[in-house]
């Protein structure tokens, strides 16, 4: 049996085109992602329309529809918050909750309030352990402030922090009531 020199080049002939095709595929995928990312940026008109839609929903709350969907009643203090048009439009601040010492105060960021409507209810997280409730504000980073709904209309309810950003604060009680939460000292976001 005679050895042929072309056998040494067999792996190159078989795997060379496959490696070349894989490199081309990676390059094409990278270019496609870059083009998609560039094209998917919203235009100024789209941003304006989205903000106007958000503001319209925020200023025209639909508590009856939300309560019907939840099958429970929201606290009276939450309904009062949505009636106060200037308070509900506040955005970009942090609340400072005093700690055990002056240097250990806790800061809770609030990016904006969520509209009180079915769209928000269906888009925002639902915590099985907590039961029915509503995420009324967000940090803008996969975290929300939640308040419980109940069978009977209560005056107020504790505010719970839902942190889906990987922090250790998930499920922590921020304030014993929404009134306390809204009364905490405010500072602009850093």
C-alpha cells in the first residue's frame, strides 16, 4: 500500500471551507445586529408620541378597571395619589429614609410613577407570594414599588420594594404606609 501526499491535506480540504463559512456567518451576524440596533432607535417623533401616551395614561387613571381585574380594592391613599396631578407627575428623585444613625440613612430611587390602568397592571410584575397589588412607581431599572390590594377598601398599606435587578432588597418594606413613603424627604437623583 502506497502513501499519498494528498492525504495530509485532507483535513484542510474538509474543514477549511467549514471554518471559512463559520467566520463569514459570525461576521454577517455581527453586521446584522449593528444595523438592527442602529435602525431600532426611536425617532424624536416616536419618543414624543410615547411620552404623550404615557402622560395621558398617567393623568387619566382607571382604578375601577384595575380593581375589577385584581378582584380586590386598592388602598384609599393610592387613589388619592392619582387624583393629585402634580404629585403623580413628579419624577427623577430619591427618597431618604432615616436609619438607626444619621450616617446610615437609606436612599430609595423613584424614576417615575406608573399609570394606574390595565396596561400597566398587565405589563408590570406580579408576585405570587404577595398576592394582588399594584406596582405604582419604578426605579427605571427592573425594580418597582408595590402596594397591596385587599377585600375591603383600607385607608393605607405598606410599600414593598420589588427588586428584579439582582439586589438584596427584594421584598423589603420601604415604608409602613404609602403616606409615610410619600412624606420621606426628597432629593434629586444623582
